[in-house]
C-alpha cells in the first residue's frame, strides 16, 4: 500500500501511461536538444514535458475508450476494474497540465507548442480517432509537434530542420493507419502501402544525410531501422492477421527511436546520438511488461 492505494492499482495506472512508448517520446525531443546543444536543465525540462504530454494523452485515450475496450480488450486496466475512469481522467488531466507547465518553464515558444499538442491530443482522443483518415492525420500531427517541441528548446525556429517533423508526421500517419487492423486483421494492400511509405522515408533520410555529410557511418541507425521493420512488415504481408499486424505496429512504434537517431545523425557526430539510442533498449525492456498499443 502506498498512500492508501494498493500496489496492484498503482501498477494498473502505470500500465495506462504506456511506459515503453514514453521512451520514444523522449527520443523525439532529444533530436532538437542535441543538435541545438541545450543545457542539461533545458533538456530535462523537455523530457519531463514530453513524457507528461504523451502519458496524459494515452491515459485519456483509454479513459474515453473504456466501453469499446470492454468488448475488444477486456484485459486492459479500466475494463478489468483494476483502474477507474474517474481516476484515469484525473491522472490524464494532471499529466497534460504538467507537460504544458514544464514546457513553459523552458521557453515561451516551447510552452505554446506544448499547449497545441495538448489540444491536438484532446481532438484525437475525443473525435478524430474514429475517422479512417482524420485520425491518423491528427496522430501524426501530435508526433510531429513533439519533435518540434525539442527543436524549440532555445526559443528559435530553425527552418533547416522543419522537414524532420514532416517526415515524422508521415511515418506516424502510416503506422496509425496500419494499427486500425491490429484487432481484426487487415489486407496485403494496406501493408504494401505502409511499407512503401516507410521505404520512402528511409531513402529520403539516407539521401539527405549523404548530401549533408557524406559519412556513410551516420546512416547505420536508419539501416538498422529498415532491417528490423522489413522483417516484421514482410511477416504481416504474408499473413495479414491481427497477430502479425500487431507485431508490425509494435515494432513501428519502438523503432521511432532509431528514426529519431537517424535524424539526429544528420546534424551531430554518431557518438553524440547515444542518449537517443539508449531509449531503444529501455523501450524494448519496458515493452515486455507493458502494452505498446
């Protein structure tokens, strides 16, 4: 018992926060923090802001999806009774507010971006996720803004880096569209389209990286990213059932860390992206205990 709350109930609320996914959100903001050489204080504020916003968003999502989850995923914390809707709603509100405050503590521009992210989260969780294309578009926008959050750490806009959130937007739109089939299964056509989008993003990063630095070693993260996703996407293509698609979606989410590392490698030496890469094993380990999708 902690503060009158059982350990099992605390674990249930921790499950709602998707700990494995939080490391992917950290990787997003580290791209900008590393390139702009933010201070430790600024970086910590950005990490606290992004984890709070992301956690608040997924907790709110489960809160609003409680009735649907009773039918499709009764093992989740709220349908199973291990967490309450009221408790989840309070936790989501507190986390979103904390994320905004942490961002404002870093810089006014960061706070404004965090405020927009929170609004986009509300739009997605309450309305957009029910639409076939509007939902993925909004989810992609949230992730793109999260990447932009790290780039705002010094309160400036770097036009040279703005294409990175666009690539992130497209990537997350694709994986979100794919995730719509992880309960009932999908079809080969969808897997092929998503796979082609992944390929286009990977090639774009390699070409831009080569033109910027000419250092092939900096392309190692994107090659690893491509190798991992190719394996899971091929399995989903051969047998597009719920199980294979769920695995492909899970790895697509976890591999956001490698995508972020590849983006950072265009601006900093390879050894400097180690803080981003560390997020991957942390995410993988957490995924063994907590659901990713």
